[in-house]
C-alpha cells in the first residue's frame, strides 16, 4: 500500500471517552452537540467566505483534533471554530483576512441568536480584542498539534472506489454528501480516510439498493474491514437522528462575537455605592417621598420613613434593620464629608471609579489617534506640495532645455545658410572670371585677325 499522508492522529474509543471535556464535567451528549455546532459554524462561514470545500473539511478536522486534547470549558467553541477556518484557509492556499473571518462570524452569531445585525467596527476596541484572541487561539491550535496540520480527506478516494466498482453516477453524489456529513462526527479522528470512504460508499449503495460484490468482499481491495464500515454507518445513522445543534454556554470565558461595541467604547455611567443601592432597592417607593410641610427641614427622609414604619407597624424587621444601616451610613457620610468652613460645607472630590478611568483612558487614546491622523494628513499634504514643486521645477527645466535646443538649432541653420551663400558667391565670381577671360581672349584673337587682314582701323 502507498501511504500518501502522515497518519499520526488517531484515537481509540477509550481515549475519546476519557477526553478533557469529560474530566471537566461535560457529558457525552453536550460534547457531541458542541462538536456538531462548531462544525456547522465552520461549514456556514466557509460558504459565506466563498471558500472551497477542502478548506471547510480541513477546518472541521482541525476542530475535532483540538478538542480531543483541550476542553470545551477552557476554550470557547465559537472562537476555536473561527480560528480553525482562518488556519485552514492558509493551509489549503485560499487565505482570507482576519477582518473578513471576524465579520462573518459576528454576522452569523447575530442571525443565530436573533439579535439586530450590527456592523463590527474594525477600529473599535472590541475588534482589536477579537483579532488578538483569534491569533492566540491559532497559536494554541498549532501548539497542540505540534505544527503537523496535514489532513487527508476521504473525498479523494470515493471517485476511485466507485469507478472500480462501476457504480451509477447518482451513487457518487450521495457518497460525497455522506462524506461531508461525516466530518461533523469524530470519525475523522478514529478511522483512516480509506475506511471512512468505504463506509460512505457502503451506506450510499444500501440507500439506492445498488448491489456490490461480496465474493470476494470489495472492501478488502481498499484496505478496510467490515467492523469499521459498520461503525461508520452506525455513527452516520445516529447523526441523522439528532436534532439541530444549539449553542450551550459551558465555557468559563463567556465572551462572544456579538458583545455590543457600546459596552467597550462608550463612557459608562457612575455606579452608586453597593450598600446604598441595595438598601434603596429594599425600601418601598412611598417611604422615600417628600416630607410634609409641618415637619422640620432638618429631619432626614429616612427618619420620616422610620416613624411611618413604627406608626404603621405593618412592615417586617428586615426593613427596620435596613433603615438602621442606612441611618448609620448616612451619619458617617455626613461626619466625614461635610466640614463647616466659614458657614459653608466643603465638598470633597468624589474618587473616580474604574469605569470612569477606563472611559477617560479610551477617550485619551481616541484623541491621540485623531491627532496622529491629523499629523499624517498634514504630512501627506506637505509631501504633495513638495512633489508639485518638484514637478514644476522639472517642467521649467524641460522648457529651458527646449528653448536652448531651439536656439542652438536656429544658430546651426543660420551658419549653414551663411555657408551656402558664401559657396554660391564664390561660384558666381568664378563664373564671371571665366566669362571675362573668354571674352578677353576672343577680343585678342579678333584684333590679331584684323591686323593680319588689314581691315582694322587705327
């Protein structure tokens, strides 16, 4: 047999029964439901991100492998599913950005929890926390698997097996669908891909009532056994009998993708003291009404409430104890806070709560970010101005160079024209000279001839 993968991650039934989630008190039904829920998230997010089926299958296998070593109590199933999709997209060479993965999971959770769909601001503190947790969970995935993330799926064996068995084409699609559904179970960490492929082929053939050769058995040719095929069929039948998986909050870290951005970024209101708040919740509304006109102005409302309670005598001892505590806290607060100075009470500054400090810190950070953005804009503007100046200088230099070239060409043309004119003048003078010589020679010959013949007159 030719081994095409590194098969180093397979567990027995005893190891699965003794998983970390079982040690933390999670029963088998809850663990199965959470596994199916996480695989559903991976499948749906892959469709929304337009990823190939190989990416979703790899993400589901990584999901099952991780929770075979870690507990659902320690790691949130939604965060792990998002990290599995992000890691699988890089392993299968179809990468997606972290921003895209987080926005898709945020939208899915809004839809599943029937919440209003809000936009996940990439510049909010909530987004920064989610992205940091995505990176951290990816590192946990790689660490638990020892950076051996190779996955072999049963899909690539199905077509070859059905071609050898000469089965009808509708059987191929059914076996492919069963192989996709098998990724929601723990079959990928219990059996090799060849056994799962034979199991889904056998289940599809039984559904369409297609006979397969049994003498000799066809599964022996594909390195599978009958017990493994039966177990695959049993797990798939149990999967189809389960209801739709829903989220169960078993993780200690209860944060999700749909935490409102306002709770992270908006300033929170000052929280009153715990003792006074609890006491005011116990006191009825009528006891805290304004005092009548004939009462003394210096009498506090709590004392009036106490007199009303004593006169009525219909309230319990718990409310009286609460009133006594409220009186004591009121007196201690008056003695410590109000100190007369020049006939007026001096108000001490109230210490700021942690929420106010956080809001101030976030406000300062936002201001710093705005200042940095303004500085960057100013720098960009300065750079653009410098570029324009350089361009203008280059254009001026180019125009000066063009002018110099034109002037030099004109001078060259003038020099050439002068040379041509001087040559023409020389030719004209030589022609005149030649004509004069010919004329003078002709006259001399004429005179000589006349002298000889005697026809010349002196």
